C-alpha cells in the first residue's frame, strides 16, 4: 500500500473519540443529528466519492509513469513531491484568503479544475502524447486544488452548523476520509488489475465531477466571513500557535518525529511502484492485487488503538505502534519475486497498522491536550512542518535511487524510518504509561 506519510494518518485520526463512553455516546447522537440535514448529506456524499477517486489516482499515476512512460525512479519521486509541494507554498496564504470569502464556490471551482486536469492524462495517453512533464504539472495542479478544497471545506462547516453540531459533522467526514484512504487503495488495486492504469484515472475525474454536483446542490446560505481588516490579527494568531508548539516538549517531540518519519517514509513510498515493477518484476495486475492485499493493515487499526491503549496505556501504545511501524518497514527491501512477496506483504501490513493505530492515539492526544483556543493554530503549525518534509523526502528518495539503485534507496529510507522511532523512545513520553491530559497536568506532575 502506498501510504503517503505519517502525517496523512495523523490528520485522518484528528477527530477520533478519546475512548471514553460518554464521549462516544455524545458523538453518536451528534452524528445522527447532522445526517438528517440535507445540506450536510450532499457535502458528505461529494467528499466520499472524491476521496475514493483520489485514492485510485495515488496508485494509477506512478504506474503510468513507470509502465507507459518508462520514467526513471527520480522522475517518479517528483510526482509525489509535486502533489504535496503546494501545501508548503500556499497552505497558510490560502487559509487566510479563504477566511474572507464564500467557501462553497471555492470547493466547486477546485473540483471542476481537478476533473479537467485529471482527465487530460488518459486522453493524452490514448492519443500517444503523454509525457512525464505533463504528469508532474497535473500533480502540482491537483495539489493546489486539494489545498483550496481542504481549507475551504474545513472553514465551511462552521458556516453550515452551530458549534453543538460541528462535532458530529466532523466525526462523519473524518471517519469517511479515513475509510477512503485505507480502503481506497484496495479498490484502486482491483480496478487497475481489471483495466489499465490510464483508464482507472477516468474514475478519479468522474469522482470530482460527482463531488462538484453534490456541492452545487447545497442551497444553504453561508455565514458571512470575517472582514479583511482581521488579516493582521490572523498573522499574530498563527505566530502565537507556533510559539506555543515550540515551547511544549510533548507536541514538539511529536512534530520532530513526524517530520523525520515523513522525510524517509515518503522517500520509500515514492519508489514502491518502481521497486515492484522493475526489481520484483510485477505487472499492472500484480501491483494492483498486492496493493489491495496490503491495505488490510489499516482496516482494524483505528478500532484496535483504543483497546490497546486501555490494556497497555495510551503513551506506551502510541510510541510502541509508531516504533513498530518503522521496524516492520525494514522488511520491504528484503522482498524477492515469487514466495518472497510474502515478506513485502507482512512488512507493509504491520507497518500500515502501526502508522494508523499510533496516529489515532497521537491525534486524540493532540485534540485533548491543546488549549481549545489554540488548537487550530497548533495543528496548522505541526502540519506545516510535517507536510513540508514530504516533497523533500520524495526528491531525496529519487536522488538516492538514481545514485545507488532503487533497492538500496528503499533500504536506506526504511532504516531511517526505523531509527526515527528513537525520537519517541528517548523523548518526553519515555517511561509514561498514559498520555498527559493537559499542560496543567504536566505542570502539576513536574
């Protein structure tokens, strides 16, 4: 499974319940309430289809580069870098701009742009004029569309619902996104095995059109955005969140680990398709089926995390799962053709389980630990650092592969991922059974 990076699993875990029975009951009631709202159902339906389509594209695009265009490992790694680079370049400005305009038109334009951009790939492939340069530009434009769409829908929910219904709405949307990102690659693997990778991208383009249709069907007026005079205040708020993050040893430790893990894990993931096709000798069908099989690692991870936390302690489970993921990844470069594929399957299943389960707990901890008035800004600061490491890691993986070979590059990246666990093992979580509930608890304990 081409898990993009640790931060993707962490962001998917952001709205998971903290395991307490009262919170679960309240979340269930809130979820049932928002599902009765037709505007929310339209938003939910559109995002669900779009997320599954994007998961298919995450497998199909590198396969096209490798099998149709015979792209080098470095060029394939640039595809991963291109789709994430916009978050580093325009993420914060996009958020400030979208705070001042209507969000639904931004989502509509983003979906329509993404559909046009994606459909250009299979059309060019059928005409025999597709190039790696076009794929890189397509990924960059899709990354830009993703930035604006994601920021817009995050800001759109408060414009749709009162505060007491936001928890239920966020819970459903984040749960659906998590399901799509775990099950989507499996669906993509089966689809690519049945048709060509280029044809599979048609499903992604259609998914954006379906998303745009459902968003267009929303008729509820938005709450008027803040006026532009608040711009300077937002800059100060962002700076305050970053300062708070830098001073807190627990979140600072998670951020450093996340960025380090993203750097090397993305370097590995950017090369997986090249590795499976050129080193192991798999065809499109084989790669698709293998992706479907290894996707099962994340299926039960989110549900297992609270159970493991109650049994062993949330801090121990979080650190253990994240560390286990790095150790399991070292099995990937040991993969060989034939029966040796079992090594890859075991390594990837355990790695994906560790990433998802560990980040469910990390996301829940972050949500409960941060002061409510600083939560969004602290999360933005963490994501800025973590997402910034993704394009760098992708280019690094491609450069190492060009210099030393794909298998050697994956070996180096997986060893780096395993070593990154020491950041957590030797950090402030060391010796703790449970995670601190708040900074005040840390101060009292100190």
